[in-house]
C-alpha cells in the first residue's frame, strides 16, 4: 500500500520559495506516499476558517496526492487564545496543532481538550513538545558532542517534561493527543506508561531520529540541524524498539524544506529542519530492514498507520478499494539527491547516501501520481487499475 505521512510542511501560504502544495506532493508521491497531512505553521498561520478553506481549495487544484490539513490550536500559534476549533473541524480540519510552537500554557491546552470533548468529532490534538525556557539558544542536543563542539545544546528534558505534562492532561480530561517527532528515551517511557493506563495517546518518530544521532552533527552540516535535535545512540535504539513494539504508532517525516541560502548559514544560525519525503522508505529500509533490525512488514505498517490516527482511511490493497499503491524495486540502489529533488528544497539529511529500495510508481486515489520510468511492471499495474 502507498504510505501516509501525517506530518509535512508544505510552506503554503507565504513561503512558497521553499515549497508549495504542488511541489511538496510531487515529492511525496516520489517517495511512495499516497497521502499527507500538512501543518498550519505557515505565513499567515492556518488559524481561521477562511485560511483553511483557501488551502483546501489550492490542494484540490494542485496536489498530486490527497492532502489533509491540521488547523492551529491557538491564534497566530501564540499559545494564548483558542481558534474557532468547532468551525474549523466542520470545514474539514483533520485535527489541530501549533506545530513549530509548543502550547506552553497548560490551562490553554486543557481548554482545547475540553473543546475537543464537546465537539461531536473533536479531532486529534497533535503536539510539538518543547519547553522553550530549556531549549532557548540551543542548536543541537545537549550532551558530550555539543560540549566538544562548543555549541549550545537542548536538553532532552525540554521535550520529555511537556510530554509528561500533556499525557497527564489527556488522562485527566479524557482527551486524545498525538505526540509529534519523539526523540528521547524519557518521552517513550511516558507514552508507554500512558498507554498502559488507558490514556488516549499516540506518537510518531521520524526517519532521521530512527537512524541518526548526535554524532552525525560533528560535520556541522546544517541538514543535520533539526527540532527536536538528534540525540544519543541509546535514544535512537529506544525509538526503534518502540516503533517495533507499537509504543510509537507511526513514521512521520516532519518534511521541513528551507531555502539554500538559509541553510548555508553557520550551523548555530541556520534554521532547523530536514526534508524527508523522497528518502523516508529507502533510508529506513536500508538502515533498519536490510540489517535485520526491523521487519519489512512492520515498516510498511508503521508507514501507513498515520492515516487512521487522524480518522482517515488506512491505505490497503484490497478488492474494490480505490488504488493507493506504491511499486518499489527493493534491489535498486541509488544515491540520494544525485538526480536532484522534486521538492523545491534540498536540505535532506540523507543526501549523498547510497540507499536501497527505489520507488518506481505511486498511485494515489486511483490515479498515477508518480512514475520513475515506464517498465513492464509499472505498465501492468496501470492496466490493472484502469481495468
């Protein structure tokens, strides 16, 4: 089945020089994704019914794969006043997030959970967990490598303390929250404990946090600068095990395109974020499946599970289903980025790496969304679909 990414930044409106809906969904299709969910931290933020309506109309015209949109939890992502969540939900928001910003005020988040419960179909609250009083000024994970490089660090407690707080709030309020891009052991432990107690929480992990560590930052390549930052080897191993056992429900790329000029800045000044749609499957297949760390069946399941978490149909191959299929040559080797990118940005942390597993064809919502090359195999799939 075609994959589903519940966490991408399409940069529209306002930052189309980095990405737009057309280019971002082309990149998604090239990575085998048959659907994505876009974040609302655009310019301006998607925090009003009019802005949500506008981006949905743009997606209907331009998107290569179906796009769901999260609306902001708070006005202007400031964490102070709630948006018109009920109206936004009625207009098609698949959930709510202030991604890129934490909801720092616990009272505001509690009020959002109250409103979620009161709505007939409340929508998931997807949470970017970061205590800015701890992370301010940090450019990488706070630890041995940051000390050796002399770069200000972000302690893992910045994420873990808010995960613990918000899991507790979700439990107290009977709410439904989704933790975005987990990066450390303490956060995983909290999610596991919350699930064991019946709290309605879910979580995602990115390919870069599942495969890379603080050691990869030694090069000072700014494509290795992301939020949350790459952590320790022990953290990475915990994330992989949590993905395997289901504590972490799904893979999400947090595809975060930036202009070349922005990422060309010195490491401490460059913006955080890496692209990932075009490399997600191949990087994880190469780094986890081929070495025997993770089963291919588990990887495929986790790369599609994000749809159901937001109440969207789970991609599956079955008689009578609309075709959402990706065709992959598992033996093909390719150099990431060698032929350029379909994304408008090139800040991919896996650029230059030799990967196994190449997407040849993606069908989304019954139509061809991407074709690498027309082969006998791809032609056969297309004939079957048209029939």
